[in-house]
């Protein structure tokens, strides 16, 4: 499987996010699924031949609300 995953760890009473590949601040991340490892969250799980003809993800940054 080919994933670019990030993970969260509970340390000292707080959840921390770690990105093993790019560990730098980012605008955001899109959570697709949560699991113990890649086998828990396959993008596609089929029995037999299959063909993905198109897969597109479009995101837009939303400005934070000003109080």
C-alpha cells in the first residue's frame, strides 16, 4: 500500500499531530479515515478485478470567523 500518513499521539495530557514525512506546519490536513494501520483503512477493498476511472479531491481554505 502507498500512503502518506500522519498520526496523532496522546502525550502529557494533550493530543499532538506528527507527520513523519513532512513534519512542518501546514494549512491543514484532511482526515479520510482512522485506523491502527493501512490495513484498517484501505482506499479500495474488493474481491476480484476493479478499475478506478477517476478520483478527484477538491479543497478550499476557509477563512476563520472573526469574533
